[in-house]
């Protein structure tokens, strides 16, 4: 998934400068699920420093930010019929394992779309539509221009349409809760 990324910073005199203007380096188009793409545009570990230009995306670490950190993803999701029937399931899983560290482990085996992360996610729908599913089958249709505040709850994104949907996801890392009433993270 090609995303142009423009990064700013400061020069030695403290003036604002362009640090880079190029494709985000951590991008994957999943060959066995046409239309499925993921790009980590940027990640800040905690504590983030003003004007820091260190590119944490290059370490290929977890897509899930540390508590207090942040991560920005661009996601392209094809219809569920494509996601549920990869051309080569073993190769698809291997590619997802390599491209989605930290996130892939959050998905459930009994329902591979359901997952929960220790993050607050700000999801901005850019194109198409998705259905956000929560516990007990609760669902809401999310269309281009809509924003979802995902508060660390168990959820799945379902694409019931016949076309690809695109979203920007801003993730803020959370510390684990002391109580365990919310279930596994």
C-alpha cells in the first residue's frame, strides 16, 4: 500500500526543515488477499521528543505502540469474501506474520477478525464502508468521513461490500489495567 510520507524536523539552528519526502518504508500489499494492504506510516515510542526524527518504523517492531507511544497505520481492506479465502493460506499467514508483528497475535483463533489491543484507536474512514462489530454481535456501519474512537474493546472490522475500504488509524498505547474484568488484552 503506497503512502507518501513527508517528515519534518529541525536543523542545527532550530529552524523547521523537511527531513524526508518519500514512500513510507514499512508497507505491505498482501499478495494472496488482493486489496488488503497495510502501511505503518510512523511510530513514536515513549517518551516522544519534540522534533525527534528517529524513524521507529524501520526497526520492524510491533505495530502496537508501547504505553504512552503512538502508531499511525493506513489500512486497505477488501471484501470479507477475499479476506476469508486467501489464494494460498500458508503464504498469506507467513506474509501477515512478517508484516504485522504485535498486531497479528491479538487476533482470535475462533474468529480471526476479532481482536483487542491495549490502545485507544482513532479510526478515520477514508473510502468505502466497513461494519464495526463488538461483543454479542453488535454492529455499526462506518462510512467514508466517519470517525470511530475504539477504546481498547474487543472488535472486528467487516467489509460486507463488494469493494475495498480504506482507513487511517491513529493508535495510542495504553498501560494494562489493574483489574481483569475486561478480559484478555
